[in-house]
C-alpha cells in the first residue's frame, strides 16, 4: 500500500475493486476523479483490488481490504471514497461488520456513483442493514453501474461531438450536419396518427440519416436529445449536453409514439443489424450491393457488374457466417492467444512504466528548482505562472499514467481469467456471435453455390480441422 499521507490529520482513502468478470475499473476511476481533483496528489491514497471477486473470497482473506480495515481501526481514516456498497462486499453479514467499523471510528463514507437515485451512506444500522440485503443482488448492481455511465456519459452519441476539457470533463455539442435532420424527425413525429405513418417516418429517416430503423426509434425515445436523463418518471437536466429539442417537445413526442413503438419493434426484430458483413462477388471481387426489403423482411445481396447476376438471401448468408465463427471458436488455440495478448499488454506496461519514471524525474527536478529558488522569485507572479503551472501539469500527467497502468494490469488479469475459465463457444448465443463476425472474418466471397472465407487469427486455428468441419456442414 502507498505510504500514509494525511489531510487534516486523517487519511482520504479511495477504494476500488474489480473482479475478473467485469469491466468496471474505468468507470470507478472516472466516477471518483472529480473528488480526487479537489485534493492535491499528496492528500490521498488509493487502494485497488484487482481480480478480486467478493462473491468468492471472504473479507478476511482479501489482503487489501484487511489493510484498509487496519487503518480504520487505528483511527487513521477520515473519509473513504468508494463507487458503491458492492465494491466493499457483496455479503450481508460482512457489510454489517463494515458499517459498524465506519460508525465506531467516525469514518465519512462517500459513494462516487453519479447515479442520483443511489442512496448515500447512513449512520443508521437499520437503514444500512436493509442496503446490505440489496448488495447481494449482483445483477442489479452491475446493471446500475453500466446504465449510470452510458446514460450520463455515453462514449459516443449520434448527432453529437464529444469534447473534453483540460480536466478531462466531458461535454456534448451538436454536429451541424445532423442537427437539422434530428429536429425534423421529432417535429414530424408529433403529427403521427397511426402505425403506417410511424413506419413510413422511420423508413424515411432511416434512409435520410443512413441509420438502421431501430436506431431511429432509439433516437426518438432517448431523452439525451433533450439534454436530459430519465430517472423514474422524471427528466433530469444534463448541463453538459446541448439539447436538440426542448424537454416539453420530447415529452409530447413520447405520448404520440408510445402506442406504435412496441408494435414496430416486434416488426423490426432480427432486421436491425441484418447487414453484418457485406460480402464480395466471387466473380468480379467487388462488394455486393445490399438491397433492403420491407421493414421486417430479409434483404438480399446482389451483384451484376458486367457479368452473370449473383445474389444471396441475407438471412441465409448470415446463418452461414454464424455457423462458421461457431466452428472457429471451437478450434481456437487458447494458449497461443493468451501468450500474444499478455505479450502485448506487457509491452504497454513497459512503455507506461518508462513514461511514469520520466514523469517522476521531471517532477523531482521541478520541485528541486522551486526549493532552491531565490526568495524574491518565489514571491513573484512569474513564478506562479511558470514553475507552479508546470508542476501542476506534470503531476496531472503522472496521475493519468498511474490510471493507465492500473487499467492495463486489470486487463492482464482478465486475459488470464478468460483463457483459463471461459470457453467462448459455450458462453455466446447466436445473437451475440453476430457482433463478433467482423472480428473473425476478414472477407467473404460469394460464388454460385459456395462461399469462400478469409479469416483473421489463422495462426491460432487448426485450419485442416476447420475445413473438415465446414465440409461436413
């Protein structure tokens, strides 16, 4: 653990925990960043549990948590920052022990989750006892963390430009080329009278905006475009989002389209992501044209580029793609994949380690300059503008490098877990396999009665065995 650094006599301690089964480390780092930014780098410590499942490992066997408990028991912790209760433990009785520890030693507990509906820590044993029951429901906790991030801070959003300021805070500004179409979409939706008109609206804007029909429906029902998030029955304003329409217009549209959305969604089932991997013509080697049929019906791929017409039904083609990658996963050389993945991550860790070392030396050099600076210069405004600004920037850079190192270490743990414990072909359903087609198959050439596939990752496949399996199909 890092050395004990005190602020106002007691520690500010940031605790994070991730198991090898989830992807929440980045989310926790982002969530507690605003609290760390309020403190100097020397005013807090961070404790990270990587690859620790609170469902499988008892609290007494978690080394990092025992260090935290020891610090609290000694009265050295003033404030504990943690994403939510499930990061402490997922066991009811263990959680009650932690609650008693916090209350006994007067520790302020701050949950960094940005979900405004998540209840803050209470010094009431009965209230926290009830919360202790809830944290055992792992699925709800995961769903809340994922929806928390994507609802408030999506990595990308159609029609928006994602911006970051010098402190790493995100904001979303409208793209001029999409703004007009989105406004027209909502305006026309206000006048919809029946299902036929709604389907026509979705089809028209699907072509106009070059988006799938389900994407158009998603835009119409997404409060983000009104600069809000939905919490229960209320729309909460997101100040860092430039709205396309007003909150009132969005609410009016929801009332109009609600009767038609579910019906259309059923009609679109299975059609929204139909164009998975555009094939190429086996004769001219050019990309085949995707022709979309009526909403809810399968399309076709076709090519007649100065030769005999070639075509294939999209449903049949997609089924063959899914069957192919299913067989690919059954023939993967998992040990080879692990070695290559670990090698790549170790290379990243080495580079980040060197950058961190250089950053430490730079900070030490700047601090030495400040310490030996003449008193007159130390008091000058020029000093404030130059050396201090450079020191702050360098320390911020060091923070970011430490975060990247932590995330890479976590990825390394995940790779080892996935290869040793998870068989991909047993975990993925056909609708999930669809999302992996582009990662496994580079190109597909359509001939009159056969498909020719060019695969990535050939070095990790038993190609002879794979050819025999495909031939049997």
